[in-house]
């Protein structure tokens, strides 16, 4: 998934980025409201992790502006402010969830996955797709009871296609789901990962629509 982390504490931002990237996510980082607004204007995110106390203002300002513009991207507030009034203000501004620092990175990741699924209109963890059993929360896939081992990047591409089931995703759309702004993208990366997935998942799972992109029916 493509995620946006809005956090001005360098050490914390680095730790969160490294953990989430280790799970196969593409993570962009913004340290200010201006940077976050610029990122959200040009990229589509599965979820935004938003700090409130930023150098150029409150994260609630960004949240209210995005919701007022009709942006329904899931937003998870992660802040040191633990007063009930702060939580209420965040939720009233349009946040989907709230975690208080210090937080467990595994819990943060689980919350991100849950809200991203809901944002895609597919809240269920367990799915049956083309003869496969899929656990989206655990990032696991089985065929006939045998677990299929996917790399983090292979899972990310598969998950993007799962979230868009029945719709075609173009190569640029898949690249955006897989790579952050500072990642180097090889020209044939999507084709390579699709080929690897087909070898592991079996034929008929990922369809190619020539000139348009890929899809899971």
C-alpha cells in the first residue's frame, strides 16, 4: 500500500518508515503541513498517519481542509496528546482512528491495514479468490491448504489488485501503490512482479487487459 506519514520527529519518523517498508508498504514522509498537503495533492494514499503538533500548525487543519474538499482517504491520528478532548476533536474533524504515542508499531500496522480495507469497501480479512484463500491481515495466501510464500513487494502488488477487484489497474497506478517518492522505479518492475505472482498463484488469477493494465476478476 502507498502510505503517507506526517511526523516532524526525525527518529520516530525513521522508525515508523523502516517498519512499514519492511512490511512491503511504500511510505512517503512529510514533516510539515505544507509538505503533507503537497504530497496529498499529487498522490493517492491508502491511509495517512497524521501527527497533530507540526512546525507550521495543527494536523487538524490539514484534516479539516481535506475532508472539506471531499477527500475520504482514511486518516489515523498518531500523537502525544492523550486528553479525551483531543481525541474527540480529532474524530470530529474527520479522523478514522487515534493512537497515542508511544505506540506499538505492530498495532499501528494492524490499524492501518484495517482502515485501508474499509476505505476500499472490503473490510473482511479472509477472502476466497480464484481458488485461493487469502488472509489480508496476516498477508498470507493458500492454495489447496498449502501456503504460498510471497515477498513483501509481491504481496503489495497482489493486495493492490485485491483491493480493486473487478477493476483494471494501470501500470502507473500499480507503480504508485508500490513505490514512494524517493524510490527508484525500474521500467519493467510491474511486469516482473506480475510474472512472479503468476508463477506462485497459478494461472487465471491475474488477468492482463492489453494496453490497459491488470486485474483480478
